[in-house]
C-alpha cells in the first residue's frame, strides 16, 4: 500500500516574509491583503493571535487589539523562494513531489522503507526550522488524508487508524461551504464521526453533489495520481523590492542575507555552490544577469560575498533596482588528490578575486591566459578568459625540443648593420659589436597581406666572435631578436 506525506507550512505567506525579518519573529506580526480599496488581515503569527487579532480585520481594528502589531505586505519573490525550499527539502526523502498549493507539498513515499516520526523530524522539520519555516507533517494512505493529518499535526502525525483519527475532528476541517456547514450545525452534526454515522445516500440526497466529495474526505479520501514537479536546479533566493535601491550598501546587505540563506540550504543537503547567478531587475530597461564561476566549490559565505562585492563595486546601473535574485548551482564537494610532484593554486578564491579586480581595473579584454594563434607571425597570441580547469597539472608532457635553444630578447635590440653584397657584414648593437663571420639566410616572411595591418620581415642567422644571433630586418630597421645558447 502506498503512503503519502504532506509538508504543510501554516501562515505560509507570512512565514515566507518573516524569513527576511528575523528580528520580528518574536513580535506580533500580521500580513495585509488588499481587497478592493481596503486592506484586511490575511495571516498572523502566534503572538498576534494571542492578542485576539483575527483574519478579516482592518488594520485599524487589529491595531486597536494590539498597539505593537507590525503590519507587513506580502512579497511574491519571498514566497517563490520559500516554496522552492519546501520542494528541495521534500526531495531528500522522495523524488515524487507535487506542489499542491502555496505552502503545501505532497510526497509519495518510497515503499521499500518504513519512515518513522524521527525520520521526518530529522530530514524535514529541523532543517526547515533552521531556515525560518515552521512546518507540520502528516502521513497517511491518501493525499487528502495526509493533508488533513498535517493540519492537525504537532509537528508530525502518522495516521495508522483512519477512523480513530477522523472521528473526533470538527466538520470544519473538511472545509465545506457555509451553506452546508449551517445545515449540518442545525442537525447537530459537529464532528466527522457524527457525519459518517448518518446514512450516506440520504445525506447526499439532501445536501447535493457537494456532499459526495465531503463524504469521501470524511472517510479518508482515495488515492489519486500526483501532478509531479521537479525542484529547480538552482537554489534561489529572490525578492521584489518595495522601495527601489539606488545605493550599493543596501544591495550588498540583501545579497549577504541571500547568501546566508542559500548556504544554509546547501548545508542541509550536504552540497556546495559551484556557480552563482545574479539577476537585477530595474525600473526601466532589461534585467542584468551575471554568472560567477566559483574557482573551488564552497559554502563559505565570506568568500562568495567578496566575489559579489568586487563585481558590484564597478557596476553602474542606468535605473534603480526593483527586483533581486541570487541563485547557486549545487554540486558535490571536490575530492581531488594531487600527485607527488603536482600542486594546484594555493588559494583559488584569492586568485579569482585578484583576477576580478584586474578585470575591473584594466578591462576584460586585457586579462586572461595567453594562447598561441595558428599564424605565421612570430609570437602571435591572443588572450582567453582564465579557467581553473584549463590549468590542470595532468596535461600530457610536451614533445622534446629539437635544435639549438635561443634566448629571446624582449623587446628586440636595435642594431646597425653594414652590408656587403646585400648580406650583413658588420654588426653594431648593445649586445655585441664586430665583424660578421658567417651568415645563413635570408628567410623572407610575409603574412596576412589581405589585412590592413599586414607585416613583412627578413630573418638571418649570423655568427660573430661573441656568439650566434638571430637578426631581423623589418621595414627600414635592423634588430637583434635573440642569441643562440
């Protein structure tokens, strides 16, 4: 027989918002919902309930009951992040998930393992409480019954006897319409046990089709296929800002808070961050997105925050920021062991931070790793972005060099040459002066003639009493390019 578990976060929208205001957690707080031109209380925490603040009250009525009441507006970005947290946490026990409603996740449990109350406390309730979400967990043989168990759990309820569990519950737990609830109350039916004791056919005949579904729930419901959903690949924290942000300091404050939340979530599933994705939304114009490759996957908040801070110090936006999203791609921690004579970068994160600062100072096109071009031009190269993986010490050994090694002068040394029969005969330079005893050449090179910056050169190998040099004639000038050693 299949078993289902429901992860239920009561007062979900309020909890999702309070995650970003931990200082208000112990105070009386209520969430407002706009209905037409008026605002009403839609959710409240335990402290507000203790002061008799009820749903449907206007802010004035609520403040009359509790003068210290804090009124908040719901934030769709906070709610999306909280729903993602519930899904990703639920996935630690089963991949078969359904986002039944905001703050409600239904899970089909694996049949090969019997899960106890301690398992749900350790895998779901405690990790979510550390992330600022109080949840209740119900387990039963049908999704509807599991949801009902979750609503009355403290904090975990595993239903083993359906009738014994349902009988004492109030009829209101089935959430009937006001009309049916009034009729049942007039009959003296106030518990589910009293309802199912009545003849089903006569009850449905008098109350109509709605009573059929009500009766089905009152007897435990029936199994149904879940509308399966897969949690996001990235761990995301996001917010739609009530007040546009124009300064760096408040933006960094929010990002720091986001990072702490994301790293705590990664710690619950024993993963680390391999990439960061930052998205900024503005009052005008297209959103800004930036992917940060983390040199060595980590959960260190300080290291990742410095990476974001370094980038944003040199970022200029054309409009104020009204939305913010930070996401981390989860990966497994690296398990790398170097050979006896191999070593990596001593501190990959400090190295990456230095590269980021160089990018900001010099420009992205002037920082990178040199790569030789497939060109006949001597020493032709281009810069490519530096990647830690590209610097792996396990590269194949290069083929042995053949010929006489040459020490290259950088930059080439200017020289004066006396020619005899169009061949170099005497050398004047800072690295050597004297008659040229022997020459080899010339080797005439010309490449990329179709480009505006084409080049041409004439190369010679010449021998003097002081050594053998590589001599180059470019345009009207002569240069010593190197000496053979």
